[in-house]
């Protein structure tokens, strides 16, 4: 396309926008029903300091503090749009009108013109979906046929900067054609993460939060989306209180959704009928602030919610019957500061809650049938709950073993030792001797179980250079949880760990580290290790900062790493690099693909591993004023065929 044609593009957009906005104003004046079809704040901090000396250990039940909320008294769930003041209805109409341009731009030959102006990637034949607003969360449907991209208001240039921002949108994309389905829906409030997509029903659910214009208090919205045509089902459900970091949890059959909220020190569970998109039953209240999110058992019969009562440092675990949202037995109060929420074994038969208490960590086993405590195992050291992914208990051997990392202090020297303790879940006995790990505390560790059915536990420990006080290397240790022995010899990698060790079919592990900052540009190092604890091939080093965890294909044969490439020399823009690793050799597959724009998340990989989607913020000088968000589809089969 010549320069003159490119200059005429904004005029074309203005023409489209004028007609769409006119329609949107009419829709807004007609009422919120025009925007619908038929009939997810920072998590509150939790104190984790150890208890005062002499504080007695206890496991009790909480009785009177939990109660059903009186419906007439609380009225926590109601229609969100019905209470929306007129100015917000008008602004919502403008946003929906702008969204009407999205399918026009992405489902017609216009997209090829825009791809010529801003080439999506270095891969021949790649295409991109362009959206208003800055990128937010994204997710694929379980079958990989649909992608949902959240975009947030607050960034658009002329002429769209003249339209008052404030509403966020969810766009549904057909992954086979990389085109937009329907018109992006407008979401009330600020979205929390990506939508939750049902694997059985044609539904997706977006949690968001905002302020009730009538009361000025924080409220949570749950918007139900019909994935067939990307329209809203009913009206968004409004619930009192903020959602924290919690999105909804779906029942296995997709008929019910559960959303927790927090308000005035009380955690509330609301049940939503997903067919009608309305709240049902009476909300269930639990004292304290929620720790992590709601957890559902594998068979869908039980829900677990951990809350924190704060001083005197008590964790409360409530077990809920998912069929009727009733509490099973009595909520369990556990002495100590909670280390995250409940962790379930792969088969859901065992539930454990870890807490800090008096310089030790307690791992409490809970019977899911009657919500009673089966046993409590005490291990040396406490968990540093503040940024590490290695704080929660990790199940292995199909639930037969639990591995727990703690930090033990020498009371005389004042130094710390990081320990890995393995517990036999059937007896509660500690297996072997706790393993001493290289790092000084759990905040400098990444750990994972590559295969929940296997016995391997992999820990990546960041090592601090005593001279420079920087994290210059990572030691990867592979441990056999059947007896607590170290497999092979610990492997030292360059740089510090970025993300947990990711398993590839239970036989291999991929670990990404960041190192060697040269001229303000960090390097990414991708290493593949075998189950024997030894490196496979040589680590791959690429220029760019690793973003997000490495993504492994379902068959474990490929691993994909997203990187942000910094401006260098005369190139004044950021770009994205996506590299594919052959996990059998540890080497690159073909040539890494350069994607236009700054990366926002790791790639999303379809279940068959043939397509990858990368969301970026475009750097094109023209298009970033109109469509800042870019969703580029890559054909993974072409990586090896690139020149």
C-alpha cells in the first residue's frame, strides 16, 4: 500500500466511527437492553508472621460465626445495569458502538490492509485481530476453538479519545479463522483476569468489580456470555463486596457458578444459575478475609474456602456441599497463619491446609466427607509467604506424597536453611530426612511436580552472588519423593529462575532463567532437563527478557517461550520473540518468530498444539492510536520451515 493510501485510512475510520457511534447513542437512549441478548482489585494482604512464643497450638471448630445471610436483609445480588445512571448508560452505548467496528475491521478485507501497514509477525501467512483498548487477560476454550481477549478502557487516540472511556470489553475469536465472533461485549467495572469458559455449556463468565453508584460501595459483577454469538445472557449479576483475586468456579456440568467476595471482614459465597445468568439461593457468609480462591474437588461435590481471621492468627477452612451450597459439618479453625489456600490431591481424595505456627509449619489433613481433621503433621521451619511459588504443599505419586518447602532458622547463629520435607499422606510419617536446598529462603525458589502421577519434585533455587548481591545463577535439584533422595547431581544454570519448572510428559522438565544484561537488554536461557536430573543438550540463549512461564504442548514434545526484545541502535521500538524448543534434544525448532508489539502474556496454545496466539500492544506509529491490542495467530507447524 502506498503512503497516500495509508494517510487516508484515519478518514475511513472516522467515517465508520461516526455511523457506529450514532447507532450507539440511539442504543444507549433506548436503554441497556439493546446491548444484551435474550433472556473478575488486588488481593488483600494476609499477615503471616509467626506466633508469639508460648501461643498454644489448637484445632477447633467455628460455629456461631458462620451463618446464612438473610435475603431480605442483605439483598447482595441484583441486576447491575438496572441501577446504572443515565450518563453511564450513554457511555456504555458509545463503547458498544465502537465495539461494532471490531468485526468490520477484522472480518473483512480491511484486515489485510492493516496487516500490510503493520505486519503481524515474521511468519508467512500469520494474521492478527486488532482491538480497542489495552490488553487484559486472555484464555482459550477447553477445546481450543475459541479465544477470549479482555481489553481495558483508557487508551485510544484521536478520534476515539473524544469518547469518554470507562468500560471494558470481552472479544470472542474463532481460532480456526482468527476472526471475531459477534460484537465484543461491554463489561461493567474492571475485569479480574480472563473469563472462565465452560467445557460443556456454551457459556463464558467474566468477573469484574466497580462502585455501586447508589451506595458508593465496592461491588462485584459476574457477566454471563453466550459463546455461540458473543452476547450477554440476562443482565450482569451484582454482588456486594470486592472479588479480591478470585474468579468464579464452575460445577462440572456447568450448571452452577460460584463467586466469593469480601466486604467488612466477611467472605461471601454466591451461587449463580448459569443457564439464566442469575443469582440463586441465599448467599453463604464466612468470617475473615479469603486466602487464595475457592477450590473445587475433582468430582465437583465439594468446595473449600480458606479465610484468615488475622489476630490471633487463625486460618479457617470451610467445606461446602457444591450441590446445595450448605456447609458440611463445622468450619475448621486451625491455629496459625495460612500459607495459601487448601491444596487437593490429583484425585481430590485428600485436602491439606498449611499454616505457620511458632517457628514450625503445620500441614493439616482434612476429611472431605464430614469436614473433620484427620491428622496434623508438623515440620521444621516456617513458610515465607511473600512472592514465592514454592509455598504451597505439592502432591506427587498420585497423591501418595506431599512435599513442603520451609525455612528453618538457627537460633544461635541467626542463619536460615531451606528444607524440603516429604510426607507420606496415608500415615502422616515424614519420609527419609528433610533435604537441605541451596537457597537461603523460600522467596528465592521455584518448585513444581512435573507429573502429578510421578515421583519427581523439581526445585529451582536462585543463588545470590555475595560480592554483587545479585542473583547470578540457579541450581536445579531433582528429588525422588518416594524416599527423599536427590536424583543425579544438582545442575547450575546461568541467571535467576523465571517461572516454575514445567514438565514435559513426565520425562523432561523445561526451566527458563534470565541473565546477562548487555546494553540494557537481558538474555533468556531455556534449559531442558531429564528425569535423571541431567541436562538434555545445551541451554538455548536468546536476546530478550522472558515473559511469563514457558508453555509446553500437550504431548510434551515442544515448549514455547515468549520474550520482550528491547530497542537497540536505530530500532526504537519494542517487539516480541516467540521461540520453540524441541524437548527431546533441548534445541531450537527452526527460527524464533518475531511478533509485532510489546508482549502482554505467554502464548496460548491450542490442545492439538498446531496454533499459538500471542497478545501484544502494538508499536505501529499509526495503528496504536486506533487499535492498541494485537492478537496474532501463529502456525506452530511452520516454525521448522522458517528460513
